[in-house]
């Protein structure tokens, strides 16, 4: 199957009543991936051993939190990230929110936390998007990034699951994750400039084997990458590619995204085995690549194999699909295919097309917020 034309116009089939719609008074052309506070947040609380029941929409603002809360002392917290897009006809679409709900539940189980049910999660997301509707960017200008948090907010001193939990969702309108690298090709396709990655061979992101927490979206998985990213950025790189901690021979993931290598008509991505976050974007891209006629293999990918590949790209909710221009391992730099003919561009066009209602959603991945 061939991908939709990247220069084609959006042919949305949805129709929504947008009469009287108003937008927040901000410069929609200036959005990057930084916080723009919106009007409301969603908050739902529950005690250990109970179930989440009733949440509420509150004005967006600071939280009052006990100094001995589980999240502050022992990092008992997880998060999710998903997006709402506005179609050309003004409808608002979520992309696979049920996948985020399920991943949050798996993360919560690993950290001994109660979690909202799938329905509670998806309903809360819909409610907070509707409450912040004027912050959902106009079609083609970006998306509303939705950040659900689940944290132990009850007070304790000993090392144990917190007595109380808070599920909270806040939002921010965003543009491109790598804003400085954005290039608009058509209303449907924004090619983000390709990334230059450095392979990190001293610091690791997750412990090998299935016993660690690399496979869940724990808040504690993120700050440990700062040292490596800061050093890489100071040396002109865009991001860091981490290796497996057992042998240092296989690629795992970048700081906030899954990675794929392409050789001929096949694409390889490290198998999800406990050290790598099961990305919702990555999972979706695998299906789209197969539909486009590519063979996709989820298995160990060695540094040597990566250095011999034709193309590389990364996937994540925030960045969607981003091509990789080069990877540097020790003193070796490998350059990869980029641009509109690269597989990553075709995948991005299809995926963003589905998210924005421009490409028919044959897989029922989008959810209308109304
Ligand atoms: C996302 O892509 O949504 C993430 O959660 C990664 C985050 C570091 C921006």
C-alpha cells in the first residue's frame, strides 16, 4: 500500500459544529515543547486499598503536598503523555487513549499504586480536554499535550506504599518537540529536522533483564538521563542513544523515544523486554510500516548492525516520528538517509494524518471528544 501523498491537502471526513468557538489569545505559530499553562486540571484522589471514584475539574494551579509524601521521598509516581488534535473541521481527536490507560495500570501495579480504570482514565482525559478546549491549537498549528500523573501523595516515613494517591491531569498546547528543527512541507506534513545522536557508552538508562523499571513510565526513569543529555548537547548532539547495561553491545532507546533502524525493505527495533518503554507511537508505527509493505522485526539490534543500516528514526508521543541524520559511536559517525523519500517521512505523514483526521482511521485509533 502506498502512503498518502505528502503534498496532498487534508481531506477530513469529520464534521463538527464549531459555531461560537473561541481560542486562547496566544501566538499559535510560536509553540514548541514548553509549558503553556491552561485553565483547568483534573484531580481524583483515593486511599490505599480503595478504588478511585469521583474526580473534579479544578482551576490549574499549585498543589499543596505533605513534605513526607511518597512521591517526594521515594519517587512513587508515574506519568503518561498523549495528545488531542483539532481537525480541519474543528473536531477534537484523541489518539489511542485506552493504550495510555492500560500502560498507566501496568506502571501502577509495578509501583504498588491503585490506578483509575480504563473508563475513568479516558473519561477524565475527555473532560479535561473539553474544559481546556480553547487551548487546543487550530488545525495544523500543533496539539494539546495531555499529561496524566499518578502519585503517592499520602504522608509516610518508612519505606512503603503511600497511604493516599492522587491522579491528576494537566495540559499544555505544544508545537514541535524539536521546534528549531521544524520544516513545514504542507498542512499535513511537518518534517522535523533530523537528529544527531551520540551513543552513550558509560551511563545506562535501565538495568538489563525483566526485573527493573525501564518498561514502565516511572518518574524516576527520566532525571537519570540528564547527565548524558547535557554532555551530548554541549558537544552539538541532539540526543543520546542508550545501550543495554549487561553487554553494552545492543541499542535500547534514546532519552525519551523508541528507535528503529531500516535496511532495505526491513525495519528493526529493539524488542520490548522490560528495559525499554513500550511506546504507543512505536507500536502504531510498526503497524503502519507493515501496511506499507515493510518487514518489521522486534529483536536485539547490535551497534554494528545499526552502523550498517540505511536509515534510522525514533518514535514517541511528543515527537511522533523523527528521522535521525547521524549516530556517533565512540569515534565513528554514521550518516543516514533523511528527507521526504525516507520511510520515516512516509510513516509520519500517515500517522499525523490519522491523528488529525486527514487520513482515514481504518484501525479505529482516534477517539472523538464531544
Ligand atoms: C512523551 O513523548 O510523551 C513522553 O512522555 C516523553 C517526555 C520526556 C516528553
